[in-house]
C-alpha cells in the first residue's frame, strides 16, 4: 500500500537572479498516513513552503519524486490537485464571491460530483457555522469568518489529503486554537494532513510526527516522544536547536 | 518549454472551463471598474464622442463657409464697371482698400487678408479684344480661409467671364451656344454625402476598436495580474482544473467582455445614428444620407468578437507577467496603443478588404466592419479574415498555457516583464526540454 503522501529524495533548486542557485529543498523524504498529522517544523527559509508547493503541483521538483494518493505530482498533476486541499497564507479567497458561492465553486472545479455539490455546500456551511453570513461577500467578512470560509473551501471536495502551510499565521489566539481544533477533527475523519509551522507549541500539541527542517533538509523526523528520547531534551524548542546545530557543526 | 507541468491529465475540460468562466464573469459584474469600462462607457460615451466629433466638424466647416473673404484689388480693369459692382455687392467679400502691392502681399502672409485679385492688361493676341484682361489671384494655400477666398474669387471671375462672353457675342450676332464650346458646371456635393460616410467609415471603426480594447483591458489585467495581487492565483493553481482549462476560461472571459463592449457599441451606433445625428446635421443644412444597414449588424457583431479575441489575447499575454494590477496596466498600455495603429490605415482612401489585408489582425476586422456599414460584403475575404483570427486565437491560447506552466509565473517569483522573462531564459542555460 502506498501511503497517501509520499515524498522521496525531493530536491528543488531555484535560479535566483540576485542570489544565483538557491537550494531550497535538499533530498527530503517523508510519508504521511491516513489519520495522521505530519508536522514540518522549520524557521523562515527552511524550505517548508517550497516542499508543500511541490506537493500541490504548483512547483516542479528539480529531482526526486512526490505522490498524493499514488498519483505522481509530475505525471498526473490534475489527479493530484483533485485529491488534496491546499491552504496557506498565500491562498486567498475571491473577495467578490459570497461564502456560499466560494464553497460551491471550489467543490465543482475540484471534481466533486455535480449532483452532490449542493448538499455538500450546505453541510459545510452548517459544520463551520457559516450560515449567518453564507450569502455575504467574502470581502465584507471579518478575519475569523474568512478563516472559516477558507477552511470550508479547502475541504469543499472532501479530499483525502490536506496540506496546511502555516495556517495560523496572522490569526489571534482564539482563531488559532479554533483552527487547530478543526484540523484535529479532520484527522479524526481519517485524512492525511501535512501541517507546517515555525511555532513549537503548535507542533507539540497537534502533530503526530514532526520533521525538523532547516536549510532545505530534514534533520530529524519522529514522534515527539521519539525526538525526546533521541536528543535527551524535553522541550521541542531545545530539541529543534539541538538537531539543527548538531547537523550543521560537522560541515 | 522549461518547467512545464503538462501531462496527459492536463487536457481541456469544458465542464471546468464553464465553471471557471462563470466565476470570472460573476466577479467581473460585481467589479465597478469593469462594468463602467466595458459596458457603460461603450454605451454612453460612444454617442457623446461622435456627437462631439460631429459638432466639431460642423463648427469648422461652418466657419469656413460662413466667413467673409477679405480681398484686396490693387487696380480695377478698364471698361468693366460691372465686375467691380458685382464684387462689391457680393456679401461673401469685403474689399480692403490697399494700393501698395507690397503691403498687400505682406498682409496676405500675415493672415489679415485672404486674397489678392489683380487685373493686368491682356498681352499678345488676346490684346486684340478691347477691354480684355488677365486676372490673377493670389492666396495663401496653408490657410483654410485663404483657400476658400481663391475658390470664391475664381468662381466669381469665371461667372463674370461667361456673362461677358455672352454679352459680347450677342452684340456681334453670335449666339451664346456657338461661343461656348465647353462649359464646366461644378457643384460641390461632397460635404453632404460624405458626412454620413465619414462617420461610418472612419470615426465609427476607430471608436469601435477603442471600445473593444477598453472592454478587454480591465478583464485581461483582472484575471491575470489582478488574481495574483489578490492572492487567489495560488488557490486557483492548486485546484483541480488543468492549466489549459484555466487559460481557456480566462480567455473566454476577456473575449466575451471585450466582444460585449464592441457589440453594445455597435448597437448604440445603429440606434443613435438617426435620432441623434440627423437633427444635428439637419441644422447645418446637411442630411445624413447613409443610414445603418441592419443587415450589417450580424457581420459587425462577429467582427466585435473576433477583434476582442485578438486584442484580449495580446493583452493577456502581456499581463500574465505582471504581479500587481498596476504593473499589469503598465504592461498592457503599449499594446493598447499598438492596437490603434492599424486603425490609422483606414485613413487611406479606397482601401478595401483584400486577401492580403484579411490576414492582418485588427485591420481585417475593422475593414470588415467598415465595409459592412457601407453595405459592401467581400465574402471570400471575410472568410479568410475569420479563419486568420481563429487560427491566431488558438496559437495564443497555446502560448498562454505554456506560459502558465512556467512555474516562475505561477509561483510569482518572476520579476518583471515579458522581456525580462525571455532574457533570463536565453541567457541562462535552459533546462532540458520536456514534451511540447
Ligand atoms: N521562487 C523562488 N525563487 C527563488 N528563491 C526562492 C523561491 N521560493 C523560495 N525561494 C527560496 O527558497 C528558500 C526556501 O523558501 P521557503 O519559502 O520554502 O521557506 P519556508 O520554510 O516556507 O519559510 P517561511 O517560514 O519564511 O515561510 C528561501 O531561501 C527562499 O528565499
Ligand atoms: Mg513558508
């Protein structure tokens, strides 16, 4: 059985006009099972977004491979996109659509069966408590409301794989906690979830396994307990620092 | 093309195109800038522009027709008192008293005088006829008013000559018919008929192209650079539809809004021509002889769509490189200007839709409209024009899809314009080519 998400020796090199070659991702491998939240923990510029963009077929890997539900991101990008929900700070909503239209639109273009779209939309509106403002345009909603609509559109087509790239950035504590709660619910529904963050507590609380990413590489990847055992540190913060410095000292 | 994500799964799916297209259109209709520029302006501004042009024209021609010509006559000919009377009583002239020929010439140059009429005694054989003279008219051809003076003086002297000849002939027992072997009758009817033709043939096509281009402008920027600026680009790019479907939907959107602008514009011409411009022309004593042939409308509507297809495609290709709405506008504007250049061709008199011209974008469609408005249909050439336009559109969709597959453009890391993009591409060693 191929796991829902499989990343093998993935590398990505950018040609940057100013900086020349940028090795954003180097030889990264990991897997994520159904009903699991896999955390990508890394500082700014670690390569998290690049990895997740490759998974969502926005970028092409320089080498290595990645697959979603057994479909290769390069060979069958369309198949991959229909099977995942991708949400990040840079995936905004259409301001002129209403909340309901938004969910409907994303369900349809992601290949949700046309005859079931209506019921699906109503279900999601109810589930996320969007009902009061379902017919208001997204541009008029508050940040918290937008966040709910964004979550609803991410899962509009009921994808088996969800990718969240720093989803709590810019949210206040209440909204951030709400977001974590919803993501945990998705896990309970059996979705394979990748969750990237640079916030230690978030990773600690939410993730079943954590990959510590730095400079484009994964330096350690295990459950929190496993990481603690390997490093002899209790707090994730210290584990993170230890893994990153241990890896970079020999070089 | 390097970095493409094209694959067998990336085919055009019309169901997706339809959903995407509806989304574009729905948002556009909620966008004030698009509604104003693509719908209201073609409908409302159009008659206003035409009205302004016409008022301008009638004002200018009215001026040159209504004014009085200031004429100097340094010396009157002997034995022709009637000529002098005739000139003095003609309300179209005022006679400026100036004896010195040099001063008169200076005034003519300075523009305070419109014409000089000199009478010199006839020389050679012509001198045999008593009282014969040579009339010489000097004018400044650069000034409208002076040219008009030349025309009027020439007509006047010519008329007098004919009267004189008839009178002399009668006195000598020769009938006027025998004298007058050749007569030339002139009547200037151009201004009447050409007014309608001018509007339909020149002004209308120009405004038509401008309106279609304006109709395409905002949607083209909105659905490319605008989408990137709003941050919805990545949402869309990580969603189900293939790149080809996305491009097709966007292209359809731009073309239909541009085409709609063009059609509304044409319908407005058809509807406002008679009621608005008829009275305006009637006041100046002219009639609008050419009405809009209703049969021309279908052709013109097809032309609107084709024109929008071309202009929209060009604009999208430029705007796709922009990261913000502003950048997009800046990149499109030069193309917008360029689209107006072929319209200048229409000023060439007697230009008709040939097979060659049918291949030139914008010119072909604009000529099609112009000819249809004047009731001419070159069907084979029109067929060529349609095919050429369609072929062009297919090429552009392919190109745009290729560009969208370039991840630099998707990820938005690309900095700058079309030019920068290609420079970067050719300077750098290109990565191995994937399938076309
Ligand atoms: N399109 C691009 N062109 C050139 N360099 C890029 C591009 N995208 C990312 N990079 C570089 O690749 C590296 C990894 O970036 P990435 O965005 O993946 O990091 P990240 O872990 O998501 O960081 P952050 O926490 O800031 O989001 C950075 O050095 C970044 O500058
Ligand atoms: Mg990031």
